[in-house]
């Protein structure tokens, strides 16, 4: 049986940030805002939202945030990156003002950012844009709190399909438990009680700070303005503060590092794309470890394997910890026509605990199919692995992005 572990590559640790904005802009993750008619694209790479959502439509904006977009043509032009800001006069209604091409938010409430069409040289080449408006909601800093962004679980709960062990995460106000001497990549988001999407703010204005409170201080590697990679020891406890001039230094979470003996159960949660109400291709999996009180313990360096069938399997590839893996059903040979049901069995082992989970999905015909390079089957016999926070989490993030786009189109 082929087993995949993560311990062997600790020396290759990277500081690639988890932020959707900086890492996944080329994949289509929301680094831009689109006015109501969809005629413009306002690129705002200096802003940060949630790892999955970026700064997409519907996300509230923290008061005091400055929005300085590059205004591009978008889908109306063959050159989607063409700058067209000079073809519009801009005006603001609501708690903010325009200065040097930037929106400065000054208080809480709705903002209507109007783009009124002006004659410009692009008219000679058939530029057909008309007036447009971008509506934003600015929220008060006093109503915003910082929280750990468990982005794989949150994204799948919104737009995907889950099977197997419920992927429990630490509840707000509860300490995040991480296995001692294991790495875990923590990302923080800002939340408002009236909005599902995380609050958008200027990335450079906030910093995640780790303050030891008990035991040996953890090893901290800063990987972005609101991201750190943590390694601690038994008895280590720390507070995660999000320092921001408008918020002060709220505690996003407490972190407690625990011994392997605290784990009493192990299960597997599998995430699938949702295709018209049915389970599509598998995207990822998480080994769910619980302690005696039913609290999740994260960062477990499990050994991943495939007990039956064939799966693409890459443990912890740019995911939060060793207990996550990217999974892909593309290793099964597709049917010659139509679609077929495929299945395989995932397994995980850790410290005497073992769990299995059947993975079943619908696979369509694909005349151009070729076997991917990360396929795992029971008869394979090598050992390999990767590190949390490194590489590219393409199966997870691309699946989540595609699901969000489908959901947006339905609305």
C-alpha cells in the first residue's frame, strides 16, 4: 500500500501566504470589484477579505478603509485589462469621499459609487459602456471582530458537499488545539454579525501577532499580514492578536498545543464539488481528530493512503496542516461515453488510530484523459509528502471558486 506522510519534508518549509488576494489572483479569485451592470472591473489588490472570497461582491468594508482601484474594461473589451477610468466621471453618495482616484470611507452605512459615462477616444473603436454604479456597505469597527479563518471548512459548507466525519473546528471563544511539535498555518479574518462574507480591509493595515501566555513560546513564521505558521510544544499556550489601528488588538483566538495522548478518535471528512445537487469530483479531505471532550485537535501528521481504488492524493499541499489533503478522482479511467460512478477508499493512520472513508463520485467521459502524476493505489509502495502552507492548493481552491461562480450565476 502506498502511504503519504508529511514529516520527511520539514526542511522545505515555505512562507507562501495563504491569502487569496496575493496568491490566487491569476486563478480568478476575487481581487476586483464589479459595478452592478458588470461593465467595469475595479482591481483592488491592496485589499484583503477571506481566503476563499477575496474582496468579491457582497463583502462588507471596514470603516476607514481606502479603496484605490485601477479601473479596467473587463468583459466589454477584447483587451480586458485596458484602463478606462478616464471615460467616466465618479461621484460618491454615502459616508465617504473621493480624492486622487481613491474612495476614503469615513463612517458606517451604504455607499453608492457612481461611474457616469464621458466621451473618450475609445468611442471611435466602438466602446459601448454606459453609466454604472457600485454599491458597498461600510461597517463600524466597533461591530467587527477577528476570528481564525478555517477556510476549507467554511468554503465547502457554503458551496460544496461533505461526507464522512463532520469537520469540526474550534468554536468562537474556544482555544484552537494543535498537536505539539506539528506545524499549522493560521489565517485570520474579520467578521461582522450581519454578513456571511468576511469584512474587507487594507491588507497593509493589519498584523497578526502571537503572544505567549504559558509554557515554552511557540515558533512563529509570519507568512502574510494576517497569517502565521505555528509550531508549539506540550503545554504551550498563546493568544493571537490582530493589530489594526481601527480595531486595537482584539484576540482572534487562543492556541493550545497538546500531546498525542489526548486524541481518542480519528475520522475522515471528504469534500466534493456540488454538480446540480449531486456529488461531483472529490476536492479534498481532512483527518478529524477529537480529544476526550470532543474538541478538534488540528495539525495531526497522519499517514494518508488509499486502501481500495485509485485517487490523486497530495497531503497538506498549501493547506493549513498535515491533517488536510488534496484529493482528485481524475486517476480513474473515464467512461467512453456518458458518465459513470467511481469509488475508492481513503485511509489515515496516526498513533494507533486508523480510519477509512469510501469516496464515491460521478465521472464524465473525457476523450483526452491521461493519468495524472499524483495517483495512489493500494499496490504502490513509495513514501512521500509535503508541507502545510507550501505549493499550490489548486484542487481545493479551484473547486471552491468554480462552485462560487455557479452559485453567483444562479442568483
